[in-house]
């Protein structure tokens, strides 16, 4: 397993953006989206909207994934 972040493109509200996450976080993010019946673009857009300006999108996704597996949501 590599700890290097992997860059993926997402579409948030019609705009393309790149997010770098470690492979295990990408796998977990996809699983969380599937658990919630959403695509990763949809879930990323929701996380992006809720994150505020103090956190980057990649960090907000990591926190969201962690909260999911801990059994609670971070908004």
C-alpha cells in the first residue's frame, strides 16, 4: 500500500476539480457513497457545500469518511 495521494477528477455542480486522496480513502469514499446511494460526484458536492472555507475538499472528504466509519456525521 502506498501512502502517496492519488489525484482524481470530480465534477461539482458542473465544474471539474481535482482531489488528491490516498488510495484507501478513495476506496472508502466510494464505499460510503454507495452506502448512501449516491455517486461520488454528488457526495463530494454535498461535502464541499458543507465544509466552509477553513478546510480543503480533500481534508473534508477524509473527515467525512472517518465520521461515517465511526458511526456519526461531521457537517
